[in-house]
């Protein structure tokens, strides 16, 4: 099935519920009617954006005191993809004190931020995990998938441990220390950073999902129009704990055969940036993403970007027809996109314990 979601209207009122079985449903109400939505295939109705969705379903059993056990063939892509997504747009929060000055208990949490337009992806990841609350962030176009219950935290720690590639793993280590102190019987072990080749799993696609950007530059002046397809990914040089992000970004740059540059050096938060500037690097990226695809709205931008890239061949002619096609495809990308199709989510990875 193919589901089309035009631009979201936040003024619609709604209600929701989830059942406790393997399929999840949400009831949305407008002023005129209610509609029942089956998320088994994850359809999303026009102009409805829920404020919070709580997931009550549990689709697996896991020993909380040991490493995760899963079917390698069915789950390794999901786990590596999710890890890259969390290392890009996730936060691991570990309380520094047990209680607030008012006596309120503090608990750890793991949060993943999704752009508003990526709500279908957020819902599918939540459903696949079987835990977490999806909350609309006030004042910004984003949802947060928040995991803070004990079982969810332990299961997610076991999924991330040993699969991370960035300094964010030190935040995971802090969380493991906190869990071991609270329950010494857990005896959780801190596993090292993953060093396998990037081409072997979906980690990079998760990182690109969160922080990558596809763009097309068109210059119409001169005898021949100039058309450039570029991908870039940038990160702060140092994260909030002071750890340097150069190593994992250099690995990505090496994989794509591009340079890692220093940018914004005179600002409070200088950055590293890698950018594809030639056909060879772009094709490396396309081949990788064919094997380990994107699943958010960025998948649609990549599709347009790739279609433009495929025009660059020895037989390409700078005809008006071809130029118009490039300009139309460009006009539908990134912030200019108003229509979203989600049939690609039918190929999303499953987490099978």
C-alpha cells in the first residue's frame, strides 16, 4: 500500500488509544468524525498529528541482566540503524543526583528526536521496540521518543552496547555505571566501540537519517547550466562532554573518499564537515544506501537526488526538457516538499528476539 500525507495541520483535535496486542491502533477525532488507523502497515491520515502516543505492547522477552540475544539475520540491520540514529539525534541522560531539592526521584532516560514530518518512522520504531512514549515537543517541529522505564532502558542499553561508534558511548557507559550501582546483580559490562567496516551494517544510514543532507545546486548562467549533486554531514568538533568527534567522521570521510574539513572555526562551536563533490563519492553513497536504505522523509529527498544524479552520463544533453526535469525534482526536496509517501516503510527492518 502507498500512503500519502500532505502538510500537517496542528490545529486538529485528537484522541488516541493503543491496544496491548501485536497491532497498535490510534483513534483520531476531528470536529466531524473519528477515524481508526491500523499501524500494522502504518498508514497516516491527512492533517492529524497526535501530541503523545504511549506504547503498551511488548513483543518479546529479554533477560534484563545480560546482553541482548537476537536473530542476526533479521535484526542486525535494525540494531545498527537504530544505533546510528541515536548517535546522531539521540540523548542519553543520566541523573547526577538521586532526588531534586523537593525530594522528587530522578530517573535516567534515552531520547530520540524526530522531525515532525518523520512521525510515521518514529511510530514504527516505537512499535518495533515495544516501549517508549512519543511526545510532541512544544515550540519546535519535532517529536521525542522517550524511553525511561526500567525494562525499556535495560533492553535499549543491551542493544546499543558494543554497537556504538561515536564518543556518545561514554554517555552509555555512565548509564551502565548508574544501573550497576542501583542493581549490582545486573553486572552489565561496558563493550568497546565498534570498529567494523561501515559498509557491513546500517549504522551510517541511521547517522545520515539524523544529520545528513542531500542538496542540488543549479547555476543557469553561462553557456551550459551547472548542476551539482552534493551530500554533506557535519558535527560539532566536541560533544557536550568534551569528547572529540573527529575519529568517526574521518572514518565516514574515508569510506566516501572525501575530505574532512574544519568549518565555523571562529564560532563558539566549531564543526567538522564532510561533503561529496564528485560522481565517484556520490555513487559510493548511493550503492551503500541501496543496501542499507533510509526510511524517513529523507528517503524521498534521496530518491529525487539520485534521479538527478543518474542524468549525469555521457549521453546527457543540456536540453530544456532535461533542465526542467532537474529543476522540478529539486523543487520537491527538503523543506520544499509538501507531499510524503510512506510505502518504503513496508521494507523496514524487524527486531526479532
